[in-house]
C-alpha cells in the first residue's frame, strides 16, 4: 500500500515540475499569438479602419477604428460546451453589425466547430441591429440567421452573444434598431 | 535483426490501424485534411516514443497494482507538453487539431503499447517498437487524409489539385466519410495481405 502511494506521488511530482517548466517556456509565446490574433480579428471586422484605439468605458473595452466611427468589441457567452468568444465589428451610427469573427470556442469538432471558418460567420455581415431568429433554412429576412446543420444550439448561442453585444454597444454609443 | 523486426512490425504486420484496429478515435476525427493527419500522426508518435522510453526504463520501479495509473500519468505529461508546444510554435495546427491533442492521452494505441511492449521489453527494443508503431500510425493517417481531402475538397495538403470541373463530395470530410474511406482502405489492405500469403 505504501509503495503504491509513494510511486504515484513521486510520479505526480516529477510530472508537475516538468510541466511547470514547459508552461513557463511556452506561455509567453502562446499569449503573443493570441495578441496578434486579436489584432488581426479587430482589423478584419472593421472594414475600413487600418488602426484602432483601445477605449475602456465602465467595465467594457472597445476598439475604436480610425474611420467611419467603426467600433469593435469582444463578446463572450456560454456555448454548447464551453465559452465562445467572438470579435464583433459595429457601426453604431448606421445601426448595423459589420461582421463577426469567432476567436475561441470549444464546440464539437465537425459540428458546432463550424461557427468558425467563414460560412456561418458570414450570416452576420452587414446585419442590422435587432433580435435575431435562428432558422434551419436559407434566410429570408434581414433578422434571420441560418443555423449550422446539426449544431442549432451553437448557432443560437452565437446569435445570443451578438444580441447581447449589440445591447452593450447601444448603451455606450447609441444606435437605432 | 531483432530491432529491425520490432520496427517493421508496426509498419505492416501489426499496423495499429489496419491490423490491430486501435486508436480509431483520432483516426476518424482529424483525417479530414492531409496536414491534420500528418500533424496528429507525428504528435502521437512523439508521445508514444517518449512514454515508451520512460516506461521501459522505470518499469521495475512501478508496482504492478498501479501500473495503469502510472502509465496514464506519464502519457498525460507528454501530451500536455505537445499541446503547449503546438500552441506556442504551430498555432495554426493547434487550432485545427483543437481538442484532439489532449485526447491523445486516451488513445488506446499508446496505452496498449506500454502494456503490451514497453513494460516487458528493454529500452532499445521499446524505441524500435515506438518508432515502428508511430510511423505505422502516421502513414495510415496521412494516406486516409489524402484520400478524404482529395475527394472531399479536391486538394492535397491544401493545394488545389483537381480543377473546377470536380464537384467535391462533402461527405468525405464529414465523419461518415471517415468510416467509408477507412473501411474501403482496410478492405484493400486485407486483400493485398491475403494475396501475399498465397504466394
């Protein structure tokens, strides 16, 4: 019995030490990639801006583009399996969403994971503000979002995240529905 | 000679996918593009090699009753290393393999080789076994993913090889396509193997 405990304890300690070193070595690089990824995402969702400024208002952080009053923000919420993080570009004056880009998610590969990769995200290109309805067919009106086949929940969650972000952006920057 | 046989074993006679039919979860899940198949094959091979070396070295120190938890702990350590390593140096690959990298821990190929080989054989033979099994796993993954990417997207390693006339079969890059192409490949391999025996 003692031998079993000692074996597992020693193995666990060695493993934890080794991984602590790996963590310290790789974490700065991983964070750097995320930073670059965020920057790219901001400039992707803001069609005309080439630069942006980070602005804090209350608890929220916004990225204001240098043209057209474009604003981007990161919104997140629960998905089917874990947190979904989305970068969203807005034009509050025109009351519309420019486009969105999913930054992080843990949805099912092959199903919900298709919230990334363009096709689903393109649902939100030049989307007017408002409440969205997720439908399982090609969209017919401006407030509809076409669900991913087999991943209705993931699709609805992303739509909810965008709706919530619209609410937040309207509180700060105004914008009509 | 014995080392060569240990190595060759995994490539064909006891190929993990075609012959032993183990480790199918990543096989089916990530082989939708050739680059994913290759990356998953190499990541798994690395974990297999590293853990076979460690386990065959310390096998006498591990009491029989806790050998499975000990193996899993060792395997998980290397998998976590690979996970961080990919995220830091190959972020694009890390994103497309996403949660299948942590899942290497439960790939039964790896635990199976520890139990069947590394825990009974000396280090140098375990290295040969790990290299053979790892390569055997990798080449099948790459073959399978080339077939699926070619039929499903008309591309190989991301390069478009089939022209506009080709209507991609979307099913090939979905899970069902993995089962279909794996089944056909296993059939072909069995046919070849049987013909070899008859000669």
